[in-house]
C-alpha cells in the first residue's frame, strides 16, 4: 500500500499578511499623535518670531503697533529700507565687518580647537588630564565673569575699537575643545596614528593629513555654532567699539533705538537682512550639523 506523504497530511498554514508578501499598516499610537502635536506646536512657536520679523519689515510703525498686529505682508518695505540706510549710513559696512569677524573667529576656532582635541587624545604630556579638567571648569563660569578682564587686557594691548579685540579672545573655546576631543577619540583609531608615526610622520603632519580629513562632521558643526555665535554677539562689541563705522550688525541695529522715535519697521528690515546669511548657512550645512551632533551617540 502506498504510504501517504507527511507533507500532504501537514496542515496548511493560514494566509497572513506576512506570508502574502505585504505587511499590515502600523497603527499610530495615541502617544505618538501627542508627540507629533507637541513637536508641531513647538515648531510653530519657534517659527513665529521669524515670520513676524519679515512681516513687520513691510509695515510702518502705525501698522506694527496696531491691535491686532498685521499678519500678512504690507507695502512699506522700501520706506523701511530708506529709513534704515538714512539712520545707519554704514549699515552695509557693518554687515561686512560682521562677516569678517565671524569668518576669522570661526577659522581660528576650528584650527586651534581641533589641534587641541588631537593633542588631548593622541599625545602624551605631563598634566594632560589636569589641564583638560581646568579647561572644562571654565564652562561652569558665566560668560560675563570674563568680560571685564578681557576688556582690560584688550585695552593694555591698545586694541580697543579694533575688530581683533573680538577675534583673538574667541579664537579657542572650551566647548570646541571638548567637542573635538570627544569626536577625535571616537572616530580616529589609535592604530592609524601609530602606523603614521612608524612611517616617520611627525605630530603636526599626522594632524594635518590624517586627522583633519576624518573629522569633517565635527568641524562643520563647530564651525556653524561658532559662526552663529560670533554673528549674533552683542555684548562684546558694545564694550569694545566706539565708532559707528566699526560696529557689527547687532550693535548697529541697536543704535537705531537711540535716534528719536524708534523705527520698528526699519529695525525689522535690518534684522531680516542680517538673518538671511544664517538661514542660508543652516540650509546648506544642516545635514552636516546633525551628523556632527549625533556622532558617537550610538556605540558601534
């Protein structure tokens, strides 16, 4: 008698979405919807000041101070720009000085912070741990604590009313050193450094030819943070500069409030012009910023 195959007697598995070749749509939980709502509301709250800044740049004081305020663009942009340039004759020069200070500060910060991060990770020297702790301790101090000594030192050097009084003190920061040390320690293998030393490379050559090409995301992140911080800096220029033609943009816009009736539309127009480079910078480098901020967050 022919034997019945065990495969023929085996029960047929019921058809499910997984063995049909398609998957069942995921159901979004209530907690996820709540998270989406919170994120959306937060995004609107953060976007609102920028939106109203651009809207108010196209209205006169009468419209801006009305209740309720205007919610859409007007036709007074040309008038506001005329007032801006009349009361701030050096406005475009102030924009240029802001670019100069921000670019110089960013370039020096990237160089010195990455060099210090490389030294703290891959060089052995006496007092390395103690020096790093001392640098990190400066992060606990409020920024204004160092302002008076910095201004006094700049005065001793004869740098008051000079842009180098902003560039040199900001050439290397504790936060940048910390970021570079952490990133270099996680992304540059020590074996690679030792191999380069065996090939006869000195420390600076290793830093310049091996380390720098590997830390692009961190350099982009630190560069963007430094540029934005320098561009928006208000207190330091206020303490250093005396002549309006030396002002950076934040200080120049603040000067509009001391010229009779405050032209809020002109101030918003100037602020809108000043914020455009930052928006362009963020759009161009946002991906690199996210990569740098999340680097090392997941252990490989």
